[in-house]
C-alpha cells in the first residue's frame, strides 16, 4: 500500500495478491464488503467522528459513504473520487488461477476537508487518520480480513488504533 498527495488529491494505491478474483457486484454502492474488496477509511482525527469510507472491487465497482459521526453512515452520498483497477487474471472465472489486482484511488481534498474536519489546503506536516482493509474470501464463504493497522476490536470502523498519516 502507498500514499501520495498533491494540492488537489490524496492518493492511495494497493497491490493485492489473489488466486481467485471474483465478485458478483456490478453496480455503484453495492455492498462490496460482503464479498471481496479493498476499503479505505479517512478521518481528521482518531475520535471516531466525521470520516469517509471508500471501497473498490477487482471489477472496478465502487462504494462510498460519509459518516458525520461514528457508524452513522450516509450511503447515498457520492464522492467525486476517481479509481483505477488493473487485474492479473480473470474476474469471476473460478476454474483458472489468477495472480491478483491493483487499485489506485484519488480523493479530492475539498471533500476530505468538508466532510472530516481536516483543514485545507493540505500542507506538509498535516496529519490525518487512515485505515485500509483487504477483504478476501478464499473459498467464497469465510472472510479473511487484512488491515493496514489492526483495529484491535471486531469493528472496521474502530479508530483507536488507526494509522496516522503525515504528509511530507
């Protein structure tokens, strides 16, 4: 996983090994977390209030939501974020062996600052809280979840142990 930034966007990228690329979801805001997805949460602080959630699948389907307070999500909100996905294999073909996929996200600072309490314009030294998750269902039933920073609670929305990202 990598992060970068410029005056307009916070960028995130991930390379995800996966021997069986699959998802049944095809429409924006489908519940990607129920199958396989990459998730990124971004907040201004670690108190569990005012954060954004972004998800993307290997098919390039996206889900986004804003949370004006802990777990009080607005799934009808649509970000103007951009994503790109590249697959090394075939999505949905269980009979072959895939190598994985990668994704890149570009999230506008205007939205991050408006929705999370971060102060724009972004500048070196700015700190924000982030966490990223990889949801993998190797047998298409049980879930393996990998985290950038383990939540130490059975809750992807737990912020107490989220990573702190400092812009340089």
